[in-house]
C-alpha cells in the first residue's frame, strides 16, 4: 500500500499524481461495510458545492468597514464615516490608537495566551492600574471575556455570599444574553426555555423606591442588579436620589448591590463609573465594552468583604496576556489624554446643542452635572414636529427621539451625512462615540442634525 502511494513520486508530475491518487475514492481504505458519504470523497458535479454560511441573526447594514482611525471609519469603497457609536460603546480611546496598536503588537511577539494555571504579572498590573484610575484601589478584580460573563459571575458571587437565590432587577433592563444575565434582562423575546426560572428574578419599575424596598424587605434577594445608565432601552438614567436610597435599602436588608457599568463605565459619563456621580459605593461592579477598545475582555470589581475561594470562579481565556495588554493600553491612553474630562466637556456641548434644537428647548436644562433632565417622552405634549425631542444623557452617553415626521433620520445621518449612530427601538437615537471625540467632530454632527431635522 505504501509503495503504491509513493510510486507516483518517481516521475516529474509526482506531486499532482499523488494528490489525484489520494483524492480518488478507491484509494481510501476503511473497514466500513458501506462507503463513506462525504462531499470530500464523492460529489455530484451537477449540484452546488455546500459552503458554510454565517448564522443569520444580525440585520446588517450594507456597509463594510475596512479601516478606522480615531473617530473615523473607512469602508470598502473609500467612504469616510464619523463614528458616534463606537460599535456599541466599545471603542473608548479611538480606533487604531498608536499606543494601543504598539502595546498589543509587542505583546503578540512575546506570548499571546496561556491559561490561568500559571503566573501572569500583566493581570496584577492591570488590577493595580484599574484600581487606581477607577477609585477602587483596595478592591479585587476577576477577569473574563465579555459583559454577559461579567454579570454571570457577579450574580454567582452574590448568591454564594448571601446563600439566597433570587435577584431583583428593573424594568427595561439589559444585562446580557447568557442564562443568568438574560434572566435579569427585561425582554422575553430573547429568553429561551433553557433560561433560569422566571421565579428567580423579579422586575420592579426603575426609580420606584417603594416597590424596591417592598421586595427587599422579604430578605429573599441575593442582590439587586442595576445599570449605571440603561443603554439598550434608550439611555434611561436612574435618579441620583434613587441610587442613593437603593444603596441604603440594600444595606438595610443585607442585599448586595451590583452596578452593571458595562456600557456606562470606563469614563463614558464624565466619571470613571456612572454611579460615582451619586457618591454611592456598590458591592460588585461589572465592566467590559470600553475596557479593551475592541479586544474581548470583561471583569468584575469585587469589594473587600468578599473572600476568594479557589475553583469558585473560572475562565479559560479571561485575563490572557493580549487582553491584559489591551486593557492596560486603554487606561494609559485615558490618563495621558485626559479622556474622561474630554467626555464630560464634549458631552456637555452635545447635550446643550441638541437641547437647543429640540422641541423642549423652553425647559430648563441642567448641563453643569453632565445631565439633561426631561419628563418621560410619553408625557411630552409636543405636536408632530420636525425637531428632535427627549434629549437626555451624561457625558458621551446620549439619547434623543427622532421626529415623528422624520422616521428615517438615522438612515439619512448614515447614508447622506456619513455618520454612524446607534438606535433603541424605532424612535431613539443613541450616541456612544469614542471618548476622544473632539468639539469639531461634535459640531459636525450638530450641523448635520440641523440640516436634516430642523426644516
């Protein structure tokens, strides 16, 4: 048999002959009674060759980015776009930042990955740096790969710590798509029969202290989980006073407080974490998105009253060398370029400008705290208008409603003005740009909005 295979190599067309021989069905020897049914062995030439495709779960725009720098994305046709969405708030320091690229590239030439069975000083460097920059220097850090994984581990830690099974979450919340996280997400359309029992999670209205305290008084809840600012639901801010009272009642009823800062953290609101505007301190903080500027990484910041137990949490890829270097580079650039203060300054500008062209411009706007306060959109008495409405946000986490007479505003911003924005439902536009967004770029967006939506 070996001789039969090697013999074709004796002539000058040996390699081709060997390939043809091996690919001939008769050359494949098996002990099976029936021949293998495989397209690699036989194929009907009259039928198309099967090709694996992408599972079609994303409604895709007809745009293919091929490069990006700073706040600019360039597509396959050479068209430049202003990026005011950052790929779901992921791009924190700007696309392809030179320091970021250099740090990751250098590390790639050393070691990219090894599992969590060996020492990795980069993890310790990241924990120290994050503790200092975030204002939580005496906390611990568990590293993972994504936001939903961070929330899963926070929920697990809370249950371990308290011995309780239930979680309290809020209406319109979004915390992820895996079993525990999606159970805390107020969207039945993405919860499968495999998800946790509905009895495991109770939802109460956001900012409803009475309903919250009534639930916690039962002392059945391991934790309350709340977003620093609700992102997916359309940039919905918890009241500062509500967060302060939430901290109080959690302490009163021995319930842990989990702050999901996956979208609202990492400097986006003009503070490192959105909850820091209120002066409270939770028990667990979850992070991801802007943490790696596009490199997959997530984490749980854990207060000192938790005791680490070997084997209680774990991950294969979490905290790998490349992820740690990417996250370190993000923090280094944020400090060197004062991106948190830039987020507040540029966010204040955007909020003030958007408010000035909105239908509620007669309402007092408090921009000094990087926040715009308006009544709920459903309570606004504005008539059908060509102007935007419901402007709200903090820093560079901003939302507003499109005019009822102009439902295609977001598409026109993209395809006419070449500006990427995000959406929440059919009526809300979300702005989640890189923290490096300049005032000139912000003004470019405002000018586009004025030309499109105020006619």
